[in-house]
DNA sequence: ATTGTTTTGATTACTGGTTAACAAAATCAA
DNA sequence: TTGATTTTGTTAACCAGTAATCAAAACAAT
C-alpha cells in the first residue's frame, strides 16, 4: 500500500503544495474573463509550465476536469482553496514590532486573503503597551496565553536575526505549527512545524551569480 | 564532453546556486567563532543538510577543503563570495514608490551587503520630483538612460500587480538581467533574465495546507 | 615510522519529481 | 450516427538532484 494522507490520496510532494497557491492566484485572475473553462494547456501557457505537470499536480487532490473540455475555472479554484484551507480565516501573531514588524503589520495584502494579525509582541519595554496599526503591543511573556485565547495558528517573526531562534523556540513551545520568518538567519525547527522564509537579500545574492 | 560553464566546471544546477548564499551566511557567522576550519559534517548539522550534499555543491566550484581537516572557513567564504560575485557593489533601481516601495527603499539590509538602490521611478505625477529616502523620484521614461548612466544591473519591482508585467517588459528592454519582484502576479520573462519573487502571501497560503 | 582516525572529492546508486504517452471520455461537425 | 478533435487522468519513461560509498590524503598519537 502506498503512503497516503488522510484523504486517501497518495502522499503529496511539498513542491506540489507550493504550487497550489500559484494555481489559485492565476485561476482567480481568470474568473474575471468571460471563459469559464480552462485546459491544462492554456493554464500551462499562462504559468509557464507543462500541461502534464498541471494535470499531475491536480490529480493528487481529485478529478476536477472533463475530457475534451478542460477544468471549470470557478469550480477548480474553489476546490483548490478548500484543499489549501483558504476558506476559513487564519489568526496570526507577530513578534518584533521594530521597523520591519511595523511594515508587515501595515501591509494590506494579508487581510483580504483571510490572514489576520491579531496580536503583536515585543521585548522592548518602550514599545509594550503602545498601539501599532491598531494592535496593542504585548510582552512576550503573554505569548502562550494569547495564542490560546485568540485561537492563533500562525506566527510571523520580525525580530533581529540574533533573537530569532529564541523567539521561534518559544512559538513552537506554545504550539504554533506554522511560521513566517523575516529574520535573515538559519533556524532549527522540530519536525511537524512548517516555516517559510522571506529573505530578499538571499534572492539578490543568488542572482548575482548570473550577472558576473 | 559534459556541458560546462565558462570556468570548465560542469553546469551548475540552479538549486545549488540558490544554496550558496546560505553557505555564505552561515560561514560568515562562523567567522566570529574561534574555530577556523569546518567539516562538511559540522556545517551540515548547522544547516540541517547532509554532508554529502555540501561537498557535492562545493565541488562544482573547486577544491576548497583538505582531507582529514575540513574547509578553512575564511578561505571558503571568500571563494564562495567570489563565485557569487559578492565582492563588488551592485547598483539597483526600484520602480514603484508607493507604501511598499518606500519600505523597501528604507530597508537597511541591502546596503551593508553591497546592494545599493541608486534610482527610484514611478508614474505618479505627484511623486515624481519628490525625494524618498534620499532618492529623487524620476519618471519611468528616464529608466533606460538612468540604467546606463548609473551602471544599474538589478531592478526591484514594487508596483501594484496589474502594472508589474508592463514595468518588467520595460526593464528587460532596457537591458536589466536580474529582477527582484514584490508584485503578487505571475510574470513572463525572456530566457537569460533572472527573477526572484518575494511573496509572503503565497508562503502563508502554502502553509495552511498543513494546518487544516 | 606505523597505525588508526578524520575527512575530502569523485563516483555510483538511488530517489523523487517532471515529462511523455496513451486509452477513455467528451465534444463538435457533418 | 459517424468520424475527427480535444483533453483528461493515469501509467510509464525519463531526468535531475540527493545520498551513499570509497579510495586517497592529511593528520594525530604512539
């Protein structure tokens, strides 16, 4: 028997999961067009990938298309949103209310997509108690309780690099399983916890290889 | 004969290039320790990867270690910085001086690493001529001339999603070969041009898959 | 010097993700 | 209705990146 997830589909490679939001974004964009069906061929052209890969990826989660016709756009986007868990709202907290943290708090791209920052933490006495972007800055000691009370499941890390590991250990200890990290450091997280890194400097540094 | 790059090493996979900055960062960190040699084993523990992979990656670019001893840290970091082209300074321009663009301009992480934003562009009449973070905002019509005059080789895109493709086409037409994109859209770029995407929303959306 | 230990760099084997291929289903055109 | 065309979902072939293996080199200890 094959290794399966709880939905009886064969185990989904992580790369595939990483591509799902790309599909959702592109399909959502297509909703505004007059077409209501799209083929893997057409979608592949828009996303610059092979139709085979798209069909393969989608097939991990179900049969969403019809031969000779393609995929109904709005149906497919709904299915994928459901697979990703994007129908519900997700509560997030942010740790680190310095310049970067403030910028992330005031970023308008999260809320409309169902990601809401509900709590902010810092260890700087002069910041605690202040209000930043409508959020009351709390001491980190209140992390665990707040995560429980406000049903927070995602942590956003915007502390300086040297503090990041300590903060993440604390988040993990408090039960968070998903972390979005803006600190430019390598981090150790236990299995079962997921992390994504936002690090534009690393991106630049890998491109200069091709510029030399 | 194997496919080779201009240095007579076999063609380097892109994933390897993406890991090089990670090595540089970790090794730079180690410079402050008392040790001056590191084994692939030790480095692998810190970076959570197998020693074999590290040795393989490094071997694309030369023989930096000694059997029974390991890699001299400062030598290795210099070699890798050289491979990545990080010894020289890189001039960047940014297009889009809205909220996000301003945040990127005032981000202090780029300059110390040799990436300098030398010019800013926008198409908003009310912004042109203003000074933002020490940069005089220019109309996009001056893009090509400025890239030439200021020896700019990297473009940073912080315009709203619907404008991104148009702006990138213009950058590419002006000769830029490296683009750091903050706009949340799929983009088409010609071969030979490199792009990296900064998109925290996509990161969040791929993590919720594991939270459901 | 000799023996044992560490560790590289290269080769080989393996694993997993990508692409191709194709039968079956749906649609379209006469 | 028949035949041509489109396009899916699945299986099989392929390819690329990862990991293991191992001889050769460097060092350490006696």
